[in-house]
C-alpha cells in the first residue's frame, strides 16, 4: 500500500528529471503563432529543437510568454492558445526557473490553462482534477487515438505542477491521475513524442526501490522501449536509465557505460539537439558524482 510518506519520498526523488523532461514541451513557444504567421512557426520550432545553446532558449522564452498572454487576452477561450501557452509556461518553469515560488506560480498557471484547454477540446473533459478517480478512469478509458496529443500534454504539465509542489500532499496525491494519463497515451500511440510516454513510465516505476513498492525492472523495460522508439537518438533516455535505474539498483557498470555512451555521442539529431545537449551536461554531472554515490 502506498502511504503519504512513500509518495512524499517519491516526488522528492524526481526533482532532477523534470528539468530534462520539461524540454520536450519547449516547442510550445514555436507553435503558438502558427495560425498568425504560417511558415514562421515551423521554422521557429525547428530552430528551438535543433539549438545546441540552452541558455539562448532560456533567455528568449520570456518574450513568447508575453506574446501568448497578449494573444490570449483577445481570445481567452481558444483551446489551441490555452494548450500552447500551458506547454510554454510549464517547459520554461521546469527547465529554467530556479526560484520555487516563481516556479509554482508558472506551473499553476500552466495546469489551469491545460485543464481548461482539455475541457474545451475533448468531450466530457471538464473538472478532471476534482471528479472521483473512478469517474476520471472511466472517462480516460473512453478516449481514442485522436485524444493523444491533449492527454500527453495534460499529463506532462500536470506532472510539472506536482514536482513544483512536492511538499504538498494534496498535490502528490494527484500523481495517480498523471500516471493514468501517460499509460493511456502509451496504449493508444506508443510512438508519440519519440516514445515519451515510456520515458515517463520508466521514471514512475523507478521512483522507489522494490521494498517500498517500486518496480525498477519494469521501469528499465520502459526506458529501453523509449530508446528503441527513438532509434537510440534521444540521449535523455540513457541519462534517465542511468540516473533512475542504475543508481537505484547500484549498478555502477551499467550507470557508467550508459553515461559514457552519451558523452561520446553526437548531440546533433533532428528535433532532439536541444534535449541531447542538456542530457550530455547532466551525464557529465552524474559521472563526476559517481564515486561519491556508489
């Protein structure tokens, strides 16, 4: 049985991995202007994803936060704008904001916007955070493949909000809904977002050791599935596998091998360069701290 103390420990463990996962939502800042500027959105998206300069992306993101706020002021019930604003706010807060109170504020805004966007986009999808879990599960089971982008964004953004409020048991208790959302995405479209759902599920299963209810071997399978789906190009997966599984299970050989593979790999990959660049930085940090950990 999962206890409040176990959940608190679980969320405390994930403080590092949200920074990397948040980068998967950075493309929100590129797509928000698609209906207005046509091809600019596609070009901007490519520029962000293929950047090897995370500080530049960090410094440029606030401009788009202001831009999307101005667009929403004129169209507050646009599900598209709400969703893309939520993606950008969540990604920026999770990847680049160090101040806890500011991060909480941005994540709260993102979660509220994404819940509203989901309500406007999918049938019978309002108040997903307050209805009973049984009702929530029944609704989720009714969703089909067309709902995947919305379900994935909602799960990712909701997860970011939980991380930002890891000291609040009310927030931690909602982790079950996030896990259910991501599991449904994996069932409906396993390859969506380069297998991102399996990356999340790998982390979920390696939050705790087996004695506390964790299922690290299943988590390893999820990580390996995500790696296969990306064709090995998503270096973040190897970093997560080393950090979440290798360290949890004290498998030093696996840990070091994966991280050294990341360090030796080329970060340049279509649509993954930014994420890979940050993953390589994290891999270096983990290698440098390995002697102290093991």
